[in-house]
C-alpha cells in the first residue's frame, strides 16, 4: 500500500469508502471489500465508523438498482422480463424482500435488487433486508480486525 494512503485524514478515507461501497453496489464494476480491508489495515481504530459508512454506501447503491428496476418496469418499450429470468422473478416474488439479505453476493446481488424494484417489493422491507445483508458482509470482513 502506498505510504501516502496511511497519511490521509480519517474523514477523507471514510468519504472514499462510502463512494467505493456505493459504486460497488451498482451495475458499475467495483470491489469495496478491498478498499475497506485496506483502510482497516491502515486505520484499525476507525473500525466502527468504517463499517457504518461502507454499509450505508453499499445499501444506497443497492437501492439505486432497486429504483432502476422500478423505473424499467414503467417503460412500455422495455420489457425487463426478456432480460430478467422469469424463473428468478417468480422465485423472488414468492419469497419476498427477505431474499435481499443476499444482495451482497457479487453479480447476483445487483440482479436481486433490480428484480425487487421490478417486482415493486415494499421499499422499507427491501431496504432493511439489504442493510442487514450488506452490514453482515462487512462485519464478516472486519472480523480479523476485531480479534
């Protein structure tokens, strides 16, 4: 890791963590886990603020995919059923928002959030399950820094 990265004030690092987590949860490529782990390695005392900021950023990114799914359904020219697996949509519709606890899973999580919006699953429950799943993922990532 570059030496200058360890010299950044914690506030700047947390902004970077938030942005990395937010973008990683959208359809854009990214890997916030590496950023979070690297930051925690350099700044272990900022564990809880880092986990909070990463979880919030990643949840907001997931909610942006949810909103995109919601909007796609409203477009008459675009039939997302042709792009989203009917079987996967039926599976998510049967199980509901609780399945968004898996929204942290790479590739699958983005599709789950998009499909939840498409299905118009309840926003409060969807946001809560996304928050829980993403928070648990970052907590698992931080376990070595807790011990």
